[in-house]
C-alpha cells in the first residue's frame, strides 16, 4: 500500500463538475492499493500518516503530526500509484490490487480514518471515478509513504 501525502492549506475533489469533498489545512492523500495488501497494511499506513510529523511547530520545524495539529485528511483513491515503472516508457499494473479488493480496502481505510480522526476531519474521493483534484500545496511538502 502506498500513500502520497501532500500538506495542504486546502484541497478538493470533484466528479462530473460536482464538488464531492473538500478540506482546509491538513493532508491530501493519494492512496494506492497493491495486490498483496490487506487490513494490516491499512492499519500500518493510516497510523503512519496520522503520526507523520510534517506540520510546523512554534519554531517552524516539521515536528507536528496530523493528530497533533487537528488537521483534516482528504483520501483520494489513486490506482496509478501501484504502477510498475521500472522499465520502458509505459507503466505496468500487475502489482495493483484487483478493483473489487482495492475498493474494499479503500473503504476500510476511510472507515478507520473517520474512527481515528472524526467524521468532520475526513473527506474522500470516489473510487473508480474520473476525479478532478485541486489543492494548494503548503511548502510544498510532499512525501511518498509505503508499508
């Protein structure tokens, strides 16, 4: 399981021209589910993201986590993060989870994120949809996390 997190001052996701989720200060998460992922990976990645220290403390150092600062999390399923890009000029997707399984694990990730952070702090994109994601990257601060 891979998660590309970006510290944002705002982020939103729209489908068919309709806004479906938005957050203010927090993290935008592009979530990629791989073939061998399960609930253990959901728990590990969510824990890492919630505690990853990417927000500034009073001295301006990245020393505070999403949990520490009370920020929001916008979760966007991102199939292409599971791509194999090691060779050639076209990505391969044999490492990606089967769509039904990926949908289940993304839903589990969202459910557990809501349980950990609260419903009002978690937004989500639409699995399998052609989404338009807008964000203001703060820093910019971007990290690729994997478990």
